[in-house]
C-alpha cells in the first residue's frame, strides 16, 4: 500500500510517499521525500498590472508599464543597492586609437559620415533637431523606435517656449501637443498648511504627439534616423569617431552625443560602475474615476517618516489631471534614499501606494479604473555635471548629470539647457574644438546645481534618526512659508528647480529669524560634512552671481577680438556664470 502525505513548512511543500509491505509477521517501510517550493501569492501590484493592457510602451524613463518590466527595473535597483562601494569592472564601450580613421566603403556597411551622431532618441531627438536647424548633418541612433510614452510630461509653458527659441517647435505645434491645462497648484506638508501657486507644472504635454512632431521636423531638415539599432562600441580617432552598431553598420561622425540617460553604457564606463550617491524612487498610476480633478499638487506630504519594507522613508506626492479624460488623473508617490541593502524596492513602494493613495485623493480604489502603472529610479551624484572624459564624446541630458538632485530630470531639465547647448555644440563643431578639455566647457561646474544636493539630503529619511519623524515636513513647511512671504521672485524659481543666491540667502535669513529652533535639528539631519560642503557651493553661488551681474557686461563686448578658441572658452565661462547663478531664469 502507498500512502501520500502533504506537509507544508515555510512556503515549501513536502510530498511524502510511504510504501508499506506486510509479509506475515514482518513489516518493511520505505519513505521518499520530494520537496518543491510553492510560488508566493501574487501581490496587489501584480494583480493590478497583469489586468492592464500595456500597448504603446516606449523607450526612456517611465516608458514601460508592464509587471515584467517592473521586476526587471527592481532587479537593477537591487543590484545597485548591494554592489560594493568604489570602482567596478565595466564594459569598455569607448576606445581611443591613435592616428586617423581608416577609409570605409560601401562594402563595410558605412551608413554615412556626419557632423554629429546622437545616441538615444527619445530625448536626444530634441537636441538633434535644434542642431539640424543650424545646418549640421545629424544622425540619431536609437535601440528602440523613437516615440514618446503615453504618460504625460508635466511642465510649465515658460519651459515649453524654450523649444520655439531653438527652432524645434512652432507656437501652434506647442498648442497641439498640450493635452491638459490646470491651475492652481498646491504645495503642502502634513496638515501644516497649504501654499497655492499658479502656472507651475500646470501643463500636461503628450510625449507621443510631441516626439512625433519633433521627429517629423528633424527628418524634414535632412536628419537621419537609425531605429532598432543599438550601439556596440565607439572608436575615437584623431579626426573622427567611428560607431559600430548592433546590425553590423558603421557610422562615422565628428562628435558623439550620449543622450542614453541615467543608465548609458558610456556613462557607466566613465564612472567605472560607481554606486550613485542618492536615488529618487517614483511610483504611481494614471486612473479613471476621479470626481474632483481640476487642481494639481506640485509637492505634497500627507505623513511623517514611515516604514516601507525594512527602511525609513519620507513619502511625497504629486498629482495632475490627465489629458485623456475629465475623470482621469495621475498620482505619483516618490521618496529620496541612499542605495543600501535595506532600501525599499519599487514593488514595495507600489504596495504602500495602493494603501495610501485612496486616502490622499479621497477616493476608493474600487471606484477607479487603473489605466497605467508608472515607476522609475533616478540616480544622483554629488559631483555633477559630468565632465567630458573622451575626445569627441559629450554627455547630454540625464547622462550628463545636469538635472537637479531633487528633480526627476528628463524633459524639464532638457528644455532649460537646450538653447545654451545647441549654440555651444554648434560653435565647437564649427571651430573643431572637440577635445575633451573643450567639450567639458559645455557641462561646467554650476554651484546652484551642487547646492541642491543639500536639499535632497534634507528630504531623505535617516535610518537611525535623532530627529523627530515629522521634522522633514516641518522644515519644508517653514521654508516654503518663508519663500511665500518673500514673494514670487523667491518662490517661483525654486519651484522650477532653479536656485539663486539672493532668494536663497533671504529665505535662510527669514527661517533663522522666524524659527531659530529648527537650526540644530538641521545639523543632525544632514550632518556636518554635508553642511560644510554645501557652504562652499553657497559661497561659489554668490561669487558666480557677482561675476555674472558685474563682470560679464565688461567682458562680453571684448570677446569678438579674441582668437576663436579663446573666444569659445570665454563664452562658455560666461554661460557657466549665468546658468550656475540661476540668472537664465526670468519671471
């Protein structure tokens, strides 16, 4: 007789087979145990995401929505958290070879020779179009198709107008790609009071329409697009850079622009796989069924520091009406953290999101139809922007680290620097200033960007904290209240991620006068070394402000008489003063 018993322990099932034989008075018994692991029950996130159609996925951050893609990104994030500190072995994408490039013919699968090759098309197409409009021969290499995601980008009209200045879009085209408009916009922190502003991130732009419009313009200007074609390696010669592509094609160019984002393989080689200093984790959804849907949240916190998985986190929210319908709304939940083994995963945050979002928005999850689930990880480094490490290779956008440590980067960061960079790159091509030293002038030190690092640290929950769980909300509310009292010239640049010396000094002064007791906890929250480092950047912010306001007007008229390379370098220096002081911002 055979008896089958099933025993379950700690997620494992034991199938125990007992064979018994009776022969007279004797008894023989044999036991065979087979152990197999039972899959854990699906999470709420998995159930929701597997019931959503994920057609129309695109490249770039936030362009994919499937559960499998979430698990892949969570694995990447987990590997970042557990990797050792310091340089790592990385794939060598870029190699320097002495001498001139060889002659390539048709039999070598030569696509062509260009002034500029942009690697990464989702956001790179914007810079490529601006450069093509200046008469340069430009090719774009994209491993997927160049198309924008379904999920809207939230931006201000002022930032969108930057695209018209560089010839990427017309005013009429801007109106065509705007899917939603909304005002006013709220900033609030855990029942301490709300601050309302107008025209901050108050437009929802359709990336699908926008990227397609820019793509058509790029092609009409003579640009070349290579889609479904990834980069294998780059050989840097004295006269050209040669790109070897995945399909065996070869492309030669005078300059390579790396627009492949935060996880660019070129960026990884330059940083030698070093772990990021900080990370912004973002999860959210676009859903149908919201009754109250006319206002937006720029930043909102509904709770103090709390526990997610094994980590303390301070959770923040953003919420915007979506352009797909009057009852459709996008809500984001995000947090700042350091990459460490205890950090929560994206699925952990999504599980928390499903619990907290209904209360935050005043609606039951059962009343909503989830259209998309969105998620992303955005690494930040203290030493940014990234200086050019190779001749003929320049980082652009998120790959350059030009975004603020407290922003999500991407499109908003791109528009601010598009005019400056398109002019600078054109002049570098025109003068053949393509060595790494000259190209580094295009991504210079900017003290207002470096000073922003303190804000990310102040908004990150400590794992072993000696300040109260509500301190971050209290600190942010005090700062925002003081900026509101000081008026639009102080509050509005900050909300658009631009730090200026005068407004920052005024805000700090008013905070110390109105609530001096908050100063000691700040030292405990961010630490003395971070504050000392920030003090250097704050001083440099003041110096750059002085140089841009008083020295620039004296030097600018004299530039025309200088040798071409000296003129190029001084123009970039003046731009560094201006942008590093935040003087590119105008109310």
